[in-house]
């Protein structure tokens, strides 16, 4: 099942790449340059684990990404569409690699299980 879920997430990452290259008027390198930007949410861990989990999850939740992308479509704002696609693609790629949404008790405790050394 784990491989099937990773394959599904890889397909969603591919969808984000496809939507970027076929629907937005930005240079191709910009997608790849911004792909790791959502990890800025980890800075919340400098405050404490509860704040860190909140800020991390806010930038890694696919519903947030989809809402931002759809608002960009509705209002014709390509920067919002780009932001939504970057958030969506990054979250999908994270989940392919086994990183999930965080619980407030520890950075390593995710909805996909514990990450790091067992």
C-alpha cells in the first residue's frame, strides 16, 4: 500500500509540473527554484513544536494549496496560481519521500508515521 500511495503522490507532483508548464506564463526555471520554498514553515520550530507544526502544516496542506490555486484561477492572478502549484507540488514530493503533516509533539511525528532513525 505504501508504494501505491507514493505512486499516487508522484502523479500529483507530475500534475503540478504539467499545470505549471501548460498554464502559466513564467520561466520554466522558476518552478524548480521555488520548489523548496514551502519549507520556510519549519522556522516555526524555532519557537516551539506546537508553533512549528502549525506553520509547517499550513504550508504543506494540500487543501490550502488547492484553495490558493483556485482563487488564482478565479481572479486571473497567475502569481496565486503559481503559489498554489508550488505548495501542492512540494507537499506531493514530500509525501513521496515519506514526510507528512506534523503532530505538535515532535517534528519527527507525522501523519505517515515517525521519520528518521527507528
